[in-house]
């Protein structure tokens, strides 16, 4: 097997994992702290791409698009939280699923109305075009390296935010004991809005940085959302660390599976069987992985404290 | 649980109207110059069967499956794939479709029922998407574009042919009534009592000596098979199957139909499917952006009309 | 028996024995390991060491439902009933469970006399005969506590594990419950976990005092009342105050 291709695909998988992490981090935070199942998180991914992409097109600078996307998504996320989701906290999970499902329909239709059905192509900024040589015969696109770097920085920032800062402390206090945090003078509703807004920014960032590769499309967040669900189920709901590890594992296994499973199957199966089973099996691999993990650990790899 | 049927309650009047319409539409619609409504009603009834099956586990058993539409897809693809390979006999097609749904719901149920709450929701969703992606990657069977079915299931007898649209329609109607009847029997049987009790208080059921897992799994499989029957009917009705039939928005819509009509009520899913699909039908003729109205409408239903239509139509005093 | 959680040992070297037909009470201050003991006996937790014998059989590794089927029923400290079901339906489900598997899919259970008759009889016996068609969630607190025990009785057990049956009760309600349990005495072996000292001394044949997961004393109510170590460790400050 070609080791250059192997390493390239590994990096692609890692990069997919980073995108998944940006999605899963917000989902798992919102779920862990507010106990809210939010399907509309996929819409934040999409809106981030369209809003940021439009700003980039108008200003002619992708970087400005990214920078301005952040406050925009924070506001949109907080607005969604304040108008709709806030009412849902005391409700059961079924209501969460239904209401946020309704939101998806709305956001998809609204996006179609504003940007039209074709989607939006966001060009790669010049300075991020091209590839760099990584030695031992491997060249890799600069832009994908940048995605990985940005994702790792965000992961680090999130860790610092939750573990070391005052707002992180409030988040953790709010998660473990709402009344207590409330009694300490924390504005819980505001805190939740901000947490939701941060989740929306992360999802929007993921959607925006992937668009130069895939273009922005209506409903683009939904497949990623389902993968992110797989990730947080594997990682354990509410755990940022679990989300990170599970994202990378899922991204790498999915990408590597799609590229190499048919080659791998050739070792056991006749050629035509391997060629037809390969794509089918590789599209199912991460779900099989999820089922296997759940079989042994029904609460995921890093179960939240007190969930037993 | 008392079943004193009050025929004059608004929810029941709506049920009677919907079921009555389903019964006479093949005669009524052409007479009114709207023959198009025959196929609309046939579709509604297929979805209603699927919704009834979901209500069985979700409404009565508390299992929120977010991947229930996958059994529609499995039932339909079983017909489509067999027909593609030239097997058109209903006596082979239907048992295969039902068997496939039973086996897959058994596997999916065995995995997902090990978990609870939101994990269950996400896992049923993910497992269903797995088969959705499998169907998308099946180039031989049309991938995204789906698969046309040239002939409907053949029962091999002259007096009963699904190729006759009237027969097709009333076959679906009969299965709809049968699905409600079967739910009614199940829910009130000893099995159904355990299922409802486990929804109400699972720890207590365990503490009187019943291990709930087997009962939940059995219910999950029964619902999967019932939904698979809806799928095989749909394949026959439309003469077409595609991955979209089991994509996750379909599962979400099924949940909505059940909730809209009123969870844990026998005919709720039927009226829910009717209202949901008629509303989609009407709104979508106004504008292609109809989801911009429909989405917020669904959100409002969740926020302000928890008991669905049945709840809205039931006077507050008699609610429990 | 021993059970530890991480570094914390909740139940240590605990040995208990209940004789057929008697009421054996377990008392102890908060954190003494009473709840852990209930979980160990009912099968929600498995002991790290030791064994649980029931009527000569080792049930240490049996699941919670399997233990009930062997005749070991429990009630819950926090009322655990089917609130949406009527009182009769609550007990009928339990009768049904006691009869074995419930994989019967067709015949309506509600009209089944083989379920109704025993359930009705039991409810008459526990004094809820007049409340059979009331929704369980609408019962008064004391009645719910009685129903809680009726559900456990309906599985046809020989052993009853009662987890604080007086929890949340006023004086009068407690007295009703004490009389109720007295009437059951002799028909069942009972392990009574309880905070209410009046109830314990009124009902128990033998008492075990649990402190930090260890049994510091076991004996008749009189022996326990006069045991110096018990008074020191537990009763001393509370005996004067009556009920806890």
C-alpha cells in the first residue's frame, strides 16, 4: 500500500475529525449543561457558512468573513435560544427533538429564500492556496493544514475556557447545580444564552471553514449533525474531552475506511465482491464502531459524572 | 386505563370524519372532479400505518425512536430489490419484506435498548442513517435516484390484483384498520400492560420481577414489522423506492404525526398523519417556501399544544 | 458482605440473618449504609465480597427481577407506583408479574379474573378496597405508601424488604402503617429499614444497628435499648427526642 496516500488520507480524516469536534463541542456543552437535545445545531453550521461566506464575498476577504461571522453567530445563537429554546428546558427530550426539527425546516426554507436554491461558492483566499511539502514525499494543501491548526487552537481555547476561567467555572457550577449557582448571583438564563451562542459560533466556524472545499449548500449541516451525534454518543454526553477524542477517531476511521476498505477486503474476498462490499461497508463503519462501543459501554467512553 | 368511547367528543368526531373520508374517497373524489385526492389519501393511509406503529413503542412504551422511517425503507426496498431481480410473487416478496424488518429491528433494538433517554434517540437515528447511506451507496439499485418497480406484488389469483388501483387503495385501508386493531389488542393485553407500566415507572416493573428489556425489544420488533408493512405497501402504491423514504427527516415527520394527533391514543396517529400531510399538501401549493410557515407552526404546536389535536379538542376538565 | 465505592466502604463485613416469620429491623444514622444494604439485597448493586443466601439458595449474582421471582420483594423509600394506573391496575400488574411471563398479546388483561380476583382480595386486606378505581397518583400520601407495599405483596413473596415504609408520614399515618405491618407479621419474613424509632420498637422482633457500614449490635428491642455502645453511638442523643 502507498504510504504517502495513507498519510494523506489520515490527515484528511484528522481534518474531518476537527470539523466534527467543532460541531460536537457545542452540542455536548448544550446537552451537558442545559440537558437540551438540539437538532438545529446543524442549521448553525449552515448559517455560519452562508453568513460568513456572504461577508467574505462582499468584503473580498475570507478572513474578515471569519472574523465578522463570530459576533453574527453569537447573536443569532443567542436569539434562537432566547426566543424558542429557553422555553424548552423544562420539557422532555421529545419536545426538544420536535421543536428543533421545526426550526431546521424553518432555517432551511429561510436560507433558500435568501440565498436561493443553488447554494454559495466561497473561494479559497489566495494566501491559503497551494500545498506545502511535509517531507518524505508528502505534499499537503495549506488550507487543510490551517483547518487542523485552527481546530486544535479552538479545542485548546475551549479547554482553557471551561477549566480555568470564571465563565467556565460558572458553566460548570450551572451544570452541576442550577439553584446553587443562581443563589451565588449568577444570571443563569444569560449564562445559558451565552453558552448556546458559543456553541453556535463553533458550529458556524466549522461550516464556514469547510465551505471553500465543499461550497455552502442548504441542509449541509444535517449529515454533519448526525456524525456529531455519533461522536458525542461515543465520547459520552457532556464531555469535551470525550467529544475531542471521539471526533478524531470517527473522522479518521470514516475517511480511511472510505479510501482503503476495498483494498483491505481484497485480502479476504474475490475482487468483484470486495469492490461492491467496500463502499457499502465503509459507509457503515463508524455506525458499527458506535454500536460496538455502546455494547461494552452504554454511556460512551467518558460518561458524565453521576450518570450511572 | 378505561376505554369509555364517547362518540361525541370532538377528537373522536375528527377520527370518524378522517376514517370515513378514507373509506369513501375513491368514490367521492372523482365525483367531485378531484381524482388526485385518491392517491393523496392512499399516501396518507400508508403514513398513518407507520405512525400507528411508532405510537405503539413511543406513545405506549416511551421509546422515542428517531429512526423509525428506516423500516418503511426496508419494507419498500425488499419489494423493489426482489422485483428488480424478477421476483414479483407477493407470496415471496411480502414474507421477505416482513422478515427483513423483523431481523433488522431485532438487531437495532437489541443495541439501542441497552441505552436510555437521549442516547436512545441518537442511536436509533444513527443506525437508521447507516442504512440510509447504505441505500445511497447501492449503485446497482439506483443510489440516490431510487429504483422503479415495474409491477406491483402479484398474488397469483385472478380476483385480487394490486394492479387494480381500487384494490390497492382498499388493501391499504384494510391494513390501516388492522394496524389500529392490532395496537388496541396489544396495548390492553398482559404484554401491553407491562409495556405501559415500563413507560410509567421502569424501576418498579423490575422490582415486581419483570425484566423489561425483553418486552421493550419485542415491542420494538412488532413496531418495526408493522412499519415495514407500511413500507411494502408504499413501494407497491408508488411503484418506486428511494433512499429518501428512510432519510431522517421522514423519521422526524413520523414523530410529529404521532404527537400532532395525540400520543398514546389509538387513532391519534391516524388523524395526526392526516392533518400533517394535508397541511403540507395545501401549504406546498401556495409557495415552494412553505416550510417557512410550517416549521414555526410545528414549533408552536410543541410549545403550546402539548397533547396534540386530541389534547386541544378535549375539554380541559376531562383531561387527566 | 462488603461493598465499596471507590475508596469509600459503604458496607463492611456486614452479616445479617432474618428468621422466617419475624420482623428484623435495621436502624442507623444517616450514611450508615442502609440504602446500600437495600440495593445489595434487592440486586441493584452486587457485593464486592460475601454472599446473599435466600431460603438455602445463593442469590448473590441474580438480577433484581430474578430475585423477586424467587420470592424476595421490596418496597421503595420514595413512593414508586404507577401513577397513571388505577389502584387496582397497579396491583394487577404485580399479580401478573407474580404469575410468570407476560408474553400474552391478545386477551385483554383488564378483564382477566385470574388477575382481578387476587388483586381485589389483596386490596381489601390492606384496607384500600374502597379506593380500587382511583388513579394511584390521586391517592393521599399514606394511601400511596400502603399501595407501595400492596404492590410488593402481590408478587407473592415470602420475604419483604421494606425501605423506610414510614417515610414522610405524620403521626397518625405512621400508626396506620404500624397496624398494617403488624397484621402482616407472621405471614412474611420482613427486613425493615426504618428511621422512625417508635415504629421500629413497636414492630421488630430483632434489631440490628448499623454504623459506618458495620453492625455494632444485634438483639431484641430490649437488648438494643439497653446496649451501651448503641446508646453512645446512635440512640443517645435521639432517644430523648422520640422519633427522628
